[in-house]
């Protein structure tokens, strides 16, 4: 039985993580850490867990590492996480980190976007990006995994097949993304108050969202070319879910058509995605005129993808649950891969 701990147990993602782990047959939750001193029971923080998990939370100390765990999920904010991760690694405890602290191989890129010095250079060098559909073999051998961002997951999974085959211009990509309010976190903010977000849709962080460099960095690294995107996220009045609409331009000399066997017929593009993702358990490709809906992926670890060839663009649509495939479900998927469990365990 794998003993796991959650460091930062009061986050929305931690609640989803606990729910998944409670139904995982190979795992036991043995430690919950919080950045507060009153040591509440987790069921007092999340009443939905009463009689399911009543474990008392412990105050996390930077110099102390719990000895009763084999793997730690760290759900602390960016810039805070890296203060704890090295201590766990030194104690031979595997780590899956939810923050952005270990998603970048380029330390200077992280420091530019997160406005702080990264204090764990060794961790950045050894961490593996936790997107199993693209990095499964590396994750199998990893001791430290940087769990991807939610927008990042939906965007990279949608674009990877076309970019890795070199079929679209890597510097002419537009990403229009929409997220439910839980994507903004559990801490109160003015724009997530009910009266502000109800019956309202608005863009935010236009040209400056931190997932933008993450998307570009990972796709550039994976495809061996410089990828640049125009990324605009929107907050929409629902609890959870992400829908991305992505516009990519085919390279010159490649005919775009609705029929025949051009690389860019609807049939050929769908075939490309089907071959690329193979039997991946959490990618679902839409057929014909079907398009992804957030309602269909809520509370699941699936990413639904559809493609459509238009006159001068390929439109790719993807939908995920931002708290599951965009966070906690993907973390468990990574844990399964790291620990040799069936990848679907606890998730299907």
C-alpha cells in the first residue's frame, strides 16, 4: 500500500485529490499538511468528507518532513512550493507538485514570469513535466513531477499532434480559452465574488497570463521548434470546466480541403489525432460534427478533442475539467505511472 501525503490540504484541488485517492485501491492517505496552526480535521474544512476521511491536519514545517509517507502531493502556491520540495526529495519521497515551480526547464523564464528567484536549481533540472500523453516514459522514472496547469493541459493536448508533425505554423496560433470560476482558486478575490462573476463573461490577464509561457515552453521543447501563441483566457459563470478554441494556420504548399486525402481534410486530421493518441485512456476524439462540451467532462479525467478544417485555418477544440484533468486527476494519473499502477486506477 502506497502511503501518500497532501501538503496544502485546504485547496480546491486537494479536496478533489482526496476524493480520488479514497477510491484508489493501492493508496492510503496518511498525512495532511496545512499552513495554519489550529490543526483541524479535514472534514471540518470540507464537511463533504465527514465519515469518509476525518484525519487531523498537521501544521507543515519547512525543516520537518513527515516520515509516514512514500509520495507527497504538494498543492501549495507558486514560489512557496519550492521551499518544501527539496526536503522531500532528500528523504527519498517522490513528489508531484501542483504549482508552476517545477514546470519550466528554463530557470530564467520562470523567474521572469513569477517575479522571484528560484531556489532549487537541481529540482528544475531533474523534474519531469507531468503530461502522461506526451512524457509517459520519462514520468515512469521520475522522482519529481511538475503537474501541468489547467489551461496548459487543454491547449497542449489539442495542439501537440499538428505541431509534432510539422503541419502548422508554430508562431501563428491563437488560443481562446474559457474557464469556470474554480480555476481562480479558493482564496477570495473581488472578481470571483458571486455578484461580480454571475451572469458575466470577461477576459483577464490578456497578453500576460502565466500559462502562456508554460504552453510555449513545453510545446517548443517537445517539438524542437520555437512555438509562440496568442493566449486569451476568459472567466465564465460556472463552477468548473475549461473549453479551448484554437486556431492554427497550415504551412504553405499544403492544400486545405474538405474532401480527398489532403493532409488537411477533416478525415486526415482526425486520423492523425487518432494515431497520435492511440489507445490513450483519457483522450476522447469527437466524430463528425460533434464538438466538446464542458458538461461531458465535468468530474472526469477526460480531455475531449475535436478538429475542423476551414478555408485557411485548422480549428481545434478541447474540453477538460480544470480540477480533475487540469489538476488532481492528472496528478493521480502521474502517480499511477510513476508507481507502476494501471494508469486508469482510481480514475475510471
